[in-house]
């Protein structure tokens, strides 16, 4: 048996065997077809971890129905649906292949997709993981920066699954709950920015304003102590360090909803204000998103991103396994003014696991 053939057989045997470690890739998800948009929005507006509304059960269907046509049109413009499931699958495949090589003692590894608002839902993924008889499960957020409304909501869904069924998990859980300054994430952003700066005339390149844009949060959430703004800022700072602070830059916020105060300045208002003040060369960078940000579909070099993303995800999981930690130190600290009792129970669920 030659070496190459032996390795290929080993790989085939690994893929055919029962998985030992499962990695649950957590995200909000996105509708794959226009027909899924309403249910996506309905689940989103019913999520009390994301937002709290008066008579939410009655208001959510009305809001979802009203917004469906506009959101359908946005997805129609990029081909009729969200690519997030496809890209998450590709990242998962690349990640577990690398993990089987990096961490053979926890192999075989299998990835699972757990979305909050579209199928496969987080609860459906957990059921599959339980059926597979895993020894260990890692809840791996695909949001680099933690927010109670995104990663927190997904982790709460895991706790609620077991709490509502009144049973203990068959597998041992831990979580990668944030990774805002991971070196490969920073490298990916920096490389893309340098590539885009090359499109500007050489004599104007150092004057290009880099606008890092992230989804905004209501100030009511921020003032409770949500760490998201701080962690997004940490990502921006590391990226600019990597670029040697070559350009002027600002962190701005997008997608404000409703009349209440949100994080600012708003992305669209900032661009308008800069142009009025003579800053005509602007590079917009979506800093708080991985594969879920539909606007980046045609802006970034997808093939290059995938290679680096696979390496980053595998490195994160490998480092997490080696650390023997259940979660980050940050997850153990609740928002100082938290109003959601489920968050406390979720934190206890993860910190009381025995690896």
C-alpha cells in the first residue's frame, strides 16, 4: 500500500465512522427562497432575546407580513435567496477536514448547522447531534463579536431545548462564544482592504477613508451592558494595527429600525456627511459579519475568503479543544443591567458542564 493511498483510505474510514466531536455552527440563517421570507421574519420578530415588543405574539405576524415584500425584493436582487447555508456548509466541510488532522484524538469531527430563524433550526440540529451519539458538542458562534441578541439568543435556544424537554444532554457541551480579534480574521479583513485600496489612484490611496460598518443595536440594549460595541471596536482596532494605521477611519452603524435611539453614527448619514465635507474616496468594510452578510456576496473574493475562513474556524476549534475551557471568561459575566432571566440559566448550563 503506497502512502497516498493509505491516507485516502484512512480519510474514507474516518468519514464513514461514528462522529466523536460535533461542532454546531450557530447563526441567524437566511431564507433560501422568496417563499421562506415570511417565516424567517416571523421567527425573528418573535425572538424575545432579539427584541421585546408589546403583545409580541400578535404584533410579530403583522410586522412580518408588512415587511415581507420589501425583504423579498432585496433577496430577488441577489439571486432569489440567501447563500448562507451553502457557504456555512462549505466552511463546515473544510473545517472538519482540517480538524481531523489537527486533533486526531477528538476525531471524527462532524459539523452541524443551527440557524435561529430558518431550517435547519438550532433545535433540529441538536436532535441530530443527540441521535449521532456524540461524546462532545461545541456550540460555535459564527458571529465574531458577541451580542446577547445574536450569539446570546442561539445559546439560549440550546438551554431552552433541554430545559423544555426536561432532560440532560447525552453529550458534553462547551462553547466558542466570541472571537473578535482572532489573527486569521484580522488578516482576512486587512488583506481585503489592501486589495480594494489598490483600485484607487496611487496619489489618493492614503487619503481614502475606511468606514467599518456593523449592524447597529438599540441604545437600550447597549446601556444594559451588551459587549457588542466594544468587541466590534476591538476588531477595527486590530485591523488598523495590521494596516499600520495607513488611512483615516471610522466605525459606523447600519440597519437601524424604528424611532428609538440606536448606536450611531449611521452608515448612510456618515457617507453623506463625508461627501459634503470633501471626502470623496471612501472604502466601506462590513466588519461584523462572516458569511451571513448578503451585501458582501459580490464585493469579496469568495474563493480566497473560504481558504482563510476554513483555517480560522479550524484553528479556533482546535485551540478551544486544547484549552479544555467550557466558555470564555466574558460569557460568565452577565450584562450588569440584564433583564433576561434565561441568560443566567444558559450561562449556568455551559459553566456546569464536565469535560
